[in-house]
């Protein structure tokens, strides 16, 4: 009996083990495919953005990135072939796919945009027109990649379902991919679950629920693959629950040892040789790769294009400022984006003083204001800023430590609210950073920033696994401290998730603590206390 599923979203990370040593320095390469514009099945909304967002995150981790969008079968085949040619023995190779996926007879398939319309009894058309996920893993291992990484976010819905029962019905579950030794597999949704593109029609986030959490976890240093998977289970499950859905990523681990994609040891990004890059892109349909500005006939812009092609980022930056404001069109903005990402990305893993890294960021932010609304720039900015302020908090003491903390808050608030959930995501990451480097109560003001705007971030903030400990610690501070004020606001805003733990802490308090003074008015207003706890709080608030 056929086993066919509408749900395919896999994070498969395979490690090729052997005794051969690569003759060249290890490099990191990635191919990211995002398919929205399906011709014969339902179109998707966030797949292209998902590929772009993960690509920006990977650049910050030292990957040379190729992005291919809305791929037909031929274009997707050519992109994979180009990726094959870029991989050498000993490399780290990562493949990301966002789009439709399907399962037939235990085999998972990735669907190109020209997949034909298929009806009941025509399953073989899918197998002939799509790409087996297992074959992608095989190709990376055959090329000798030391670490092969597959990230597949393709469990959106059943693209072949048809009214009247003439379409292909999915089984509601995923085909199990039993990993060989050295392979790690993670599904973005468990059995009989659908992975959400968005939490609701009002959700304006530009990425799927799985991907928006994945790129956030990639930014955290020193997480192993298993740690990423476990945290993703919490993140995705809680976020989906806020929308009334069940979605819990499942994973299978056969990796020997631990693999960390974002070590704090500061891996230096590696650029492939220009000739290799040119040959690689020559094999891929340019319309499907990451958008680059077309060559200009204007002599000024022709020179700027040449600087971009040569990756002379600092010189390009200087020349862009000489362009008259009236001539600063979309082409100019695209070149500014390239210069910023090209010059700044290495700073995310740089050993340069944190002040120098922040100054470089500030220069781009003030010089090229068009970048303030650019999601790619904001992703790179967040990665560099968190790295720099993490070093600041480690090296500072006394008043300097307070300066680092204030600087991080100003940095977070400088992120525009108009760029999706970038500000809220950065604030949550900053909360975890300062909670780890300084103390838990100091994280509360940053969680409070995250919940300010936009409104659709509330659910993600209120279900953050680190929120409860931060709020309870901050409620134990003097009432005029920012930590206590922020914790009170968070308790009110996230009462549904924070209420039980805040109430439970009352019984653990002794004497007239700051915690009771800060908490009792909130709990009494909500009639959340009974018996001795209520009497104790009424006594404290009546003084």
C-alpha cells in the first residue's frame, strides 16, 4: 500500500568520516533553494525569504553562499551540479531547501516549481519530476565533504490535494529516514503534523515558523546539533501552540562526537578564489541565483560594478558616498547592500576589539541610511553586534560593565520596528546573552523591548524558555530598578504563561522581600491568590 505524505521538512546533517586528510584548508560552502512560484500546485509565501534569511545567517558563520530562487527541475539540477563542483574533500557543505515536499513509499522528494499537476494513480510522475532527499545527502558525501548538512523546510501542506477526492491524499506523517553513522536528521514537524508558514493571516513575519527559529539558534555560539534540535523543539512547539497548532520537530542522531556550526573560537570566513566563483555561477541560471544588479552603461556605475565584482568592499563603500543623492537609485542601494555585507560579515567572527567592530557597523548605518530597512543588513548587524557586546561584557567591570549594558540596549532599540520581527528577535537574543554573561535579572529589560512591537511577536516572547527565570529574578530587585519595572510589565503582558511560576514563587519568599513588594499588587489585582498567600500580600500592600 502506498504511503504518501504531504509533510516533508527535514534537517539532515551528515558527517563523512574517513582517514584521508584534505590537502587544502577547510572551507564552508552552502547552496540555498527557495521555491515560491509553483506553476501547477499551490504557491508558497515565505520559501524564498527563508532561503535568503538562512543564507545571510550562514554568511556570518563563514560560508560562501549561493542562493537559487524559484527553481525549475532543470535549473535545480544545474544548481546542484554547480554545488557539487564547489565541494572538495574536507569541506563543510550545507544544502537548504524551502518549498513543497512529498513522500511516496517511504521516500521523501523535493519539488521543483514546474512539478506537474498530479492526480490519483499518477504518483510516479512525482518520482520522475522531483529530487529524492536521500540522493542529496549521497551527493554531498560522494564529494568527500567532511561535514554534509541538509536543512529542508518543506512541510507546508499537501500540494496535490484536490476538492472532490481526485487529488493525491497524504498519510499525514513523514517517511522515517533511518540515518547511517555520522548523520543527524531533524524534521520540522512530527508525525501527522503540518509545519506552519505563518501563525495566522495577521502574522506579517517574512519567514516560516521553523526557519525564523532556526536562524535565531544559528546565531547562538557553541551550540551542538543536538542542542539546536532540543531548543528548536521548545521554540517551535510553543510558537505553534500560541496559534492553536501542534508542531514539534523530531530528530534522530547518529553523529559520533559533537558538531558546532557557530563556535565562539572565531572561525574566519573563507572566500573561494574568484575564478572558482565565476565558474560556479556560470553553471547556474542567473535568474535563479541571488539577485545582483545588472551591469550599468553609466560610466560611474560601471566602475562601481567592477569594484563589487572584485570584492573591493572598502573602496566600493568610499566611491558610493561620492554618488550624487539624485542618482542614488535601486542599483546604488543594491551596491550599498553588497558592500556592507561583504565588508562587515567577517566581523561577526573577528578577533578585533569590540569597539572597532561596533564603529564599523555604526559607520555603515549612518552613511547608508537606506540599509536601515534592509533585512539582510539587519541580520548581519545583529550577528556582529551580539558578538561585540558579548566580548564587551566579558572584558568589562564596574562602570564599564554598566556602559556595555546600556550600549547593548541602545543597539537593540536602534533596530527599526518596520523590518519584520528583527528588533524583537534581536532583543530576545540580547536577553539571553546578558542573562548568561551578567545575571538573569538583567535580561528582563531586553525581553520587555522584544514585546513592545510589533504585536505579533508577543506569543514568541511570552513562550520563550528563558523568560520565566529572568522575570522571577528581576522581580526580586528594588522596585525603582529598571529590571523590576520591566519584569512587572512582562508579568502583565505574559500573564497566561508567567502567572503560575510567579504565584508559586510567593510561597518561597521569606520576610518582606522586594519580590513580594513588586508582585503582590499584580497578583491581588488579578485575584490570583487565596488563603495565607492572599492575606500576606494584603498586609504588605496596606503598609
